[in-house]
C-alpha cells in the first residue's frame, strides 16, 4: 500500500508531534496531484472473491480522491496497526471558511504516523490505545521538519505548502490554440504585466470553451441572467503550444 502512495506522490510535508510523557510521533503528509484527466490518489480494495485469497487490488480514483477516508494510517515500531486511523489534525483539516487553497486539494493528501514503543497497542496489535486523544491533547507540540531540523509549527505553514503543491503540480485545465505572448495592461493584471500567453480555447472538466462562445456569468437568482462572450484565455508565463495548468484567467465581453 505505502509503495503506491509514495510512487504517486509529488511532494511530502514532514512533521513531528511531541506528546506529554516523552512520546514522539513522526508524520508525513503526501500530495497526490490531479494530472490531466484524473486524480492520482490511490484507492485500495481488499475484498475476497468466493473465499479465495487474492492479491490486493489498487486503482486510481477519478472523482473526489480521498473522499471521506481518514488522512493518516498508523504504525507502531514499523508495524501497521490496521484498525486505527487518524482523520486529521486542526492544522491540516478542511477549513470552515474558503481560503486561497481550493477545497479539492485537501482531498489529495495521504499521510502516515510512525510511533515507537512508548505508545500502547492492544495485545493482538490491531488497535492503538488512546493514540488520537494523546495527539490531539492541547499540550502536544507539533513541529515541521525540514532537512532534519525542526521548526515550531504555525497555522499557515501547511496551507502554504498545500497551495504551492496545487500551483506546481496540478494539471487540471488544458490550454490549446495558442495565440502568442502579450503584455497585459488591463486593470486585472496591474501587478503582473508580463509574460502572459494568450489562448483561444481550453478544456476543463471534460468541457471545451472557445473564443466567441456565449457563456453565462456566474449563478444568480435574478430573473435576467447575465451572459458574455469569451475573448481570450490567459496563462501567466511564456508558452508555445498545449499546456496543462491548475488555472488561468479569461477575458469576457458583455
């Protein structure tokens, strides 16, 4: 299982948790990006067929990625404890308010927690005893690990890492029919004038949008809907040809 998680991850976020009573937990969160037409978060199936032993099946899910599954699997002295998982921590949980990171990015992470012998497990070694409650105790201290050095965790570090992963690795929108590079002088791009590449068409979520196409502007409860025509799509950077990216900008005239 962990091999596929490692192989499909683009980047990892390492941390430690110091639990009251000298307990130390090492943790890793991995980011599984959206690539071109599908999610790369691996999903596993262990169902037996007519009572016969089968090899563990795995596949890449195309919708919602992790979904309702817990983020963290838990290990004790290097051994998986299969009946204990930890859903999340406050600093990596889905935020209650919309922020700079798209919600779907929080479903593209998997994680593992590694504990030592200072934590108790049941005699059959299937379940931890009070691991989650100890980790979520207010006296537990989380630190971020960078190149072996520890730094005190703050609320913004994980969100910043997740945003960077989204911008760097996710390939959700296909930009095609390149129309050259431009220097933008419009108000929307006042801070970044160049370089921008202009495109005449994109493919997003299985739908194609092109220059001249009439589109509805947002969702409104008003009787009169607002429509506009696509003029161009803009992607920051100097490109030539087809490009996949997490997002861009569109120019629409009413």
